[in-house]
């Protein structure tokens, strides 16, 4: 058996059915034996696409997503994808070819130091020196990627290791200290007890959930039980979408820079904050010194390093959110009366709408998309205004069903990630909400959609600009729209047509409803180019570096603008 | 405040770069870092002296603990430890000064390890304070060159 065959066998043993990748010189020996394995390979058109597709697969399933790339530029093209996965704790496994061992360190053709390049953007990375080590390394890599706080792992394999004859397989198993380091932490019950006491005493309790709750199977139910029985309002981060029903009266929506008025107001006024599986990112906290400053903070996270990193917590608890919520539910004291507190949150003003009437209203489009979701629809987004509108108005009904690049904010994530999602679940409906800037960043993957006939619905929120940056320029840079207007957009119908993908450009509401409905109803890929108001902005908005109290509720509205500090 | 961390790590290539990369990326301040093999050749020990307030030290410790190749992090700052640093100094010394320097170094139990026509090399080991004191005492003669090794430390055995 060759190293390459042993690698595929080891991947099969880890349950891998699908990989995304592109071949090249140093991985030809691997691709040469691919057909002998049960693993299906999806040929993306760019390695970044392969990495995001593997990431989309991983996020929606919770299982590792795998991508292959060749040495040098193949490997470096994965880096953005790995950084994206790292920031959002997604278990991606990247396997890169490397130049043959004897060529390493000599600036050989297509040599790149993948180990060095990957350090800051992965949870771990390996250079394989001997084919006999492959099964051990693969086993450990999957262990590391999935245990504790998940994250990407890279395995770099020199060409001669792929062709090396396996003689005596060495698999010492996962290193002992890792079993300890990555095992599920045991809850510290004195801390939990303190949390219960704090919640009991609280007059204005608030919950905020993050991606950790999405990651921890079954914790959404417990959260719902707990919040509903105790009548505690629930807010979320971008990564926490899908764990709490958006139509429930206790649901406040997203907190942060583009948080809802209710959620941000509640955050600044609560006296006890239960933060579960979130990490106080600056896009969530605004000026962190003034974030939830009246609250006693209970912070539950599986990663101890998140405690006191950005926001000091009064009661840090290291643990899995499910374990914690389980105990919390046992200690439920049920039906407390938070009516007064809830009422005070809900009377906060709704957003004032400003419609310039120069195209479709993006919020209306989002509400329409939201109405088309069934219980299992997965929504994938790109990065920009459309992402924030989606976060505010489009609410998938289950965990792991809002797939977005939160931490790194990677434009170009959406299309390949949607491919990964649809490959993982061929029967689920997959909706991609993207922008005209973002879609052009990994456009080449349309070919994959066509090749595999993936019935992804691409809803392109077309504002003719790099809208989110344009919005900042309008608000904070005296309307100096430097390089944000996309003067030449493609004719999207023609462009999709070039791939034989059905497409339609829409300018008005009547058509919109019909087209979105009919595109959702069939099993084919669709690109719907939705021309929205190019001047529309995302509100509410807390300017960077301001506290969550300092919120723009609308623009062109002197009263509100002047209230900003 | 300065903290001394005793960090056990896997002994293989790349570990040092992961640790130093962590410090560089997160902007922590390393005062001194020493790596060496331990009695078990598969494990290395890093002695890291890092400057920062409690919150930074908490983060440093936790982030180090997250590294896959790190086996154990021990903050020995408040433990009873033996701390040592190695010092080499080349100091100006004409014939009249040589005797004076030799006497002075005797007090510190430092040694003269090289005699040049107009200079001496002094070797000393000790904790940071002693090393500083030696350097100060040599300054009036005119120091040409200083080389110091990083600080190593070991927790004292139970009495
Ligand atoms: C790879 C990358 N480059 C640049 C940015 C900065 N950026 C953030 S949002 C944005 C505009 C996105 O434009 P589009 O996809 O059309 O979305 P819109 O905001 O218009 O809805 C840009 C350039 C980014 N997030 N990612
Ligand atoms: Mg746009």
C-alpha cells in the first residue's frame, strides 16, 4: 500500500465521504488512487472555494469538512478559508501536498511553508515525514478538529510520502495530554450555584447566546425550556442564530453594531447577563468598557481563554453549553414574573424606515425570503449589508442553519459554503443571500453548482456597490464614495446563462414575489438578481468604538444623528 | 509585574515558533525565553519571563494552555524557586584596574575567564538582582560588551 492509499483509507475510517479540492503536481499521486476509495471528490474551481465548501459542510453537519490542495499556490489559496474557519470555530481538515522531502527548504518549485503559514490560522498543523505515521496523524487531526472548541487542522504531506510504500503502520493513538486538554470540561458546581443565585436575584435578567450553543447538540431545546419557563428574554450574536425561535415574544434578536433596538437596549439595562457560548467580539460589545455595565455577567464557554479576554465576567464557567443548561434546567424555579422588565424592553422604538424609492426595499425582500423558509431551510450569506439584513430579518428555524462568516467577515464565503451545505444535505433547501461584490469574489464556483445540479437558490441583493463600505463612507466619511461603486456589474442573467443556470433580474415587487416563489418550488439552481435601492443602509447602527446606547436608528434624521456621542 | 512561567512542551520542530508566534500576535511582552530538553528527551521545558498585569498573565497562561503542543503551564512566580542567569561581560581593564576588578568579582563569586591586554572577560551566574549588581559594579571601568543568557528557574524541593 502507498502513503496516498493509506491516507484515503484513514479518511474513510474517520467517516469522510466527501472532499473538495483541486489537484496539482505534488498531489497527483493522491488523485491517482482516489478512484480506489469510496470518497467522492468535488472539483472546485479555486482552492479558496474548496476550503469554504469544506467549512460550509462542517458548519451545517458538525462533522469535519475536508479539502485537498496542491503545494505552493494551492496551499496558500486555502489560507483565507482556514482563517475563516478558525475565527468561527469550524472543524475543517485541509490536506496539502508538499514538495518532495529532499526539496523542502530549497525554495523549490511550488514550495510554500504551509506549516509556518498555517500556524496563526489553524488549531494545529502537521508535516508528515513518514507514510507509516499517516493513520495516527489523521486520527489525531480529527480529534483535535472536533474536540473542545472546534477548529481547522492542516496536514501537509510531501510528494514522496504519498508514493512511499507503507511498511509498518505506527499509530500510537492520540497523545495522552491531548485527551486531557481537549476533553469536555467538568462543570464547577460552586460556580454554577453562584450563577443560579445571581439569576434568582436578578430583576432584569437577559440571555445572550452565541455560536457555542449552535455547536452543542441539543442545547437549543434546553435553552428554550429554561428561558420560557423563567420568562427571560433571549438575545443572540450573529453566530447564535437559529437556536431560539424568532417568533417567540421573548426573542429580542441580535446584539451589537447592527443589533436590534430591543436587544441593545436590554443589554445596556439588564442587571444580570447570562452569556452562553459567545466571546464578546467587538462587533457585539461596541465600546467594551460600557457594555452591559449594569449587569452581573455569567459567562459560560468551553474555552477558558475566552473568560476575561474582552469583557471581565463576574461568574466565569468553563463548560459545554449543553451540560450547563442541563443543570440550570434541573435547578429551574419556574414562572418568575418578568412582565415589567419585558414591557420596558418592548416599548423601545421600532426602527424608522427611510425609503428612497429608487429600487426594491431590501428589508421587504428579506421579509419575503423569510416567509419562504420551511423548517429545514439552510440560509447561507456572504458579507456586507445583505448579511446584516439577513441577520435581522431572515430567521431559519433550526440550529446550524444560518451559515455566515462572522468572525473574519470573508466576502466570497457564501457561494462555496452553500455548495458544501447542499452537498451535505441534498434534500434540504439552501438559500444563498449574497451581494454583488461578494458574489464576484468566488464566482467561478457557479460551475460546481451546475455540474452537480445543486438546487441552491442564489438571491443576489444587488445594490451596485460594495454597500457596507459605501454606508460607512456615507455616515462617517462625508459621502466620499471612494472605490465602492461597482460601475460595471455583469449582466447577471447572461453570466448565469453562460453556465446554463437559470436567472432572472427583478426590479419590482410584483415580479419579486412570483419569481422567488417559483424559484423555491423547483429542484434547480437559480440566480435571482434583485435590484435593490442603492442608497439603502442597514439600521440600527452603532458606530465602531461607540457604546451600544449610541445607536443610529435611521439616517437623514437630525434628531437621531445629533444624539450620537 | 514580571511573571515566570515554566512551560512543558513537546520536543519537536515548530513548537518554539508556535509559542513565540502566540506572543507576537497577541502583543504579549517576553522579557526572557529559554528552551531546553528535559530529562525526557521527548519533552522540552521553556522558562518564559513575561511582563504584564494580572489580566494579561491570565490570558498568556490560558492561550499557552490552548496550544496543542503545550503539555503543562506552571506560573512559578510566587513559588519558592532558584532562578539563575548566566552573564559574560567584557570590561576595560588596564594593568592597574585588573587587580581591583578581580577583588570586586571575588565578592560576587564571579570569575575572570579571559585576560586581554586592556580588557577582561568576567563570567557570573546568579539571579537577576545579582547579575544587575555585577554589571553596575563594573560600569565605572567601562563596559565594552555584555552577553546574557535567559533566566532559568526551578522550584525548590519541600523542606
Ligand atoms: C475579502 C474581503 N474584502 C474586503 C472586505 C471589506 N468589505 C466588507 S463589506 C464589503 C462590501 C460587500 O459588498 P457586497 O457583497 O455587494 O455586499 P453589500 O454590502 O453591498 O450588501 C467589503 C468590501 C471584506 N469583508 N472581505
Ligand atoms: Mg452590493
